[in-house]
C-alpha cells in the first residue's frame, strides 16, 4: 500500500497523508500548504481515485462495479 501511495503525484500524496493518516482537517492542510481549502478537498478526492486505480491495476483491489445508468437524468 505504501508503495502505491508513493506513486501518487506529490501534491495528492501530501494531502492524502495529512488528511487520512495524520488526521488534519482540510482547513488545517490549507493553512500548512498555503493552498485553498477547496484545493485540499479536490486533491484528496483525486488522490483516492488515483490510488484506487493503482490498486486495481496491481491486482491488490477489485474494481468497483459500475453504477446503474438508469438512474441518470436524461438531460444530465
């Protein structure tokens, strides 16, 4: 798992570590890294998605089943 986390871009990896492992809030991370709080949130979300993709590619994790498309609005 640690090796897979190391494959993430530095910004994603830093936010992931600070939030998920160290327990900092996104507000605290924003102050520490001098970024917007929304940037911290989006980098964390992207880090989780990228990490999931890495874990699936390395056969450490099974891919999530795709959500049913019948619930998607016609205009959306």
